[in-house]
C-alpha cells in the first residue's frame, strides 16, 4: 500500500513538473513572440506583413555580414547563431 502511495505521488509530481515546464516554455515563447512583434511591426497594427518581415530579416543579414561582402560565411553564421541563442535566454 505504501509503495502504491509513493508511486502515485511520484507520478503526480512528474506530471506537475512536466505541466509547469511546458507552461514556462509556452510563456517564454509568447514573450519571445511579443518581442519579435515589437521589433518587426513597424506600422504598429499588431501583425507582421511580408514586407515588414523581409525588411527585418534583411537588416539582420546586414548586421551578420561583418565583412560586408553580401554573403555569410561559416564564422558569420556561427556568430549569428550565438547571438540568436543569447537572445532566446530569459
């Protein structure tokens, strides 16, 4: 009987942890989405048009293109990836 209770508590704890982790991840994703919206939505209509998205991505490309050759090499892409990973952290 004791083993069943302990097992049930462990299962409940695992479910609670998974649910909490999922909610935290979802919350971070939403805050990340809000940050992207704020950065891209230049006309402040609450949506990102294809033109706004493209302009934002072009600006990010230009920032990543450290040598201004119009291409991204392995080093520049590596730095871009690092910058994006840092931006994801809360």
